[in-house]
C-alpha cells in the first residue's frame, strides 16, 4: 500500500455524528478544544435523521428537568422555529411517552449544522474510521474518505459510533448480549381506512403468506391502525458491515412481504408505503467493558455514583421478537450515568458515549435512548477537552473540573 500522504491534527476527534456524537463535538468545542467530527453518512444526526426516530426521549422526570445544555438548547431552537411542541412537564404523566417531544427532522438537521458551525467544529461527512491505536501520546487514527486514506492524530478520541467500533479497533474488550434487541425500519402507509379491515381477514391472508411465525394478525392490524409497519427485525452483529447489511436486507424483504399481504385484501388494494427512513434503526449491538458497569439493579433504584456526570430517564424497555418488555421506574427515582461507564477499561486517550457505554442488557435498554445519549455525549466532550488541554489520560481528569465544565455549558449534573 502506498504511504498515506494526507494528515491532520485535532485536540479532540469524535467518531460518529449521531445523537451522542454531535453534542460531544459541540461540548468539546465550547470547552475550548479544536474538535473534528467524523460521520459516515452525508450529514450528522444519527438515528434522529437517518432512522426517523423523531422523539428523542425524556428531558424531564417527575416534574423536574434532568437534561439540559446544548442538547436542550437544540430542542428550544427547534421549538422557536415551529418544529416541536413541548408537553406540560409540570405533571406526572400516565405513560412515559406522554412527555415525548416530537421534533421536525428538517429543523433538527438544520439546527445541528448551525450549532456545529457556531462552535467551530470541523465536520467530515462521508468519512469512516479505518484503523485506530491508543498510543502513549494520543489516539492515532486512519480515516477513509472519498479521496482515499487520511491520518488523524488527536489527543483524545471519543467513540460515538453506537457500535464501539473505535474501542474495538484499539483492542479493548467488548460485551455483547446473547440475543440483541431487534431493529425497526420506520415508514408510513397511506391509501386505506383501517376500520375496513378485520383481524379475521388478516388471519386468512397470513395463513397464505410466508412471513415468520412471530407475526400475528393482531400485530398486522395494529400496523394498519398506526399507518406504519412497526415490525421488529432480528438483528445480529450489527456492529459489522456484514451484519448491518443483513439487517437492511431483511427489513426491506419483510416490508415487501407485508405490503403484498395487505394489497391482497380488497379493502387495502390502494395501500401504499409512502416513506421509509434512510436506514433501519439499530437498538443494540456491542457495549464497552468500562471502568464502571451500570447494572439494571443500580439503574432501577437511581444509585448515586461519586462520579455521576448526567441523568438518564426511561423505563426498562427491552424489545424482543414478539414485543416489548417494559418496566417503569418508581416515583422520584432519578437514574445516573457515572463517568466510569464512558471510560474503556485501561484506555488512555479513548472515551465512549451513547448506546455502547458500559452497561448490562436491561440497563442498556433504558439508557440507549437519544436524550440520554445526548447527555452522555456532552459529558464525554467536556472530559475530552479538559484532558486535551492538560495533556492527561482520560482517567486522570478530576471530577471537580469535569462538573465545572459541564455546568459552564449549561448541563445538569446530578447532585
């Protein structure tokens, strides 16, 4: 292979421009670091813009705001532009989803670009990580873009890939559930009236189809009522290109089969799938082995960690083949994320934020949602900037310095 002729440097490199990554980059830049953001797609945004998950999770818990900073600033900018409605947060809702904030995807994407630009983040889209090494002096990365290979030397690198790709390339161990949660391809169906189709008709059509046995007529009816095929797609090894390709292939294949089934029923002869998201939303792949692992037991009781850097608030939300296992939190429980869950064990210049932080299967099913990932990203960004400024390893940043930096950008730190 020819020598790599292009190179660049940065204080902080964020690998992955999704919900954790964009706010990690903004936080690092606002804390004073020369920051680059590397994104494999043509624009940042992650599951919000690419997978169509336009309800980022919960910024409030038990009538109290728990996540703020740049992440909340983005929501407020979108609200000012008419792109979302913030529900009444001064009540305790009957269901957690009653306080979801539905955001306009165009405005979210535009606001994110705006905030990255204002912070001075250098964004590189259509670019992926090729190799990585956590060396004695920093992180040595090789990127692949449309022009070929590019060296990137950075003091601190943050893995916000969702799949722990950077951490894995550096040789640090990962955890993985025996069965990963299924994925979902967001879509929209139009051209019919749900009440004109009975469950019995769907049962008859299902018996003639070759859909997997976990599909039921009742589920197919619920999709019609919701005007979207809200199916679960089995997901294995989605942290690899091969595994991710299989998920996308299966998602389209199953969607087509369901589409044909529906159109075989007279009342649905005009049904159309009018929109699908650019990619299938992955709920789970790998998780880092961190200095601290968040267990479901500790999450459920809101354990206070001495190095807590943000809150996360969502019920245990484990998706399985045939549905969802939901366990709500007890009133006035405010789960926390410790800094140690963002630090791969024995890492020197690598941090992690987002769904692949150190946690067990059930805790991860709650903290993987977007608002929590945004908060973790902000914490990782501030920590990375401090480490870069002081030329120290990621486990040497002081808690006092980190919390001060987080408060300076408006983030909420657990008391």
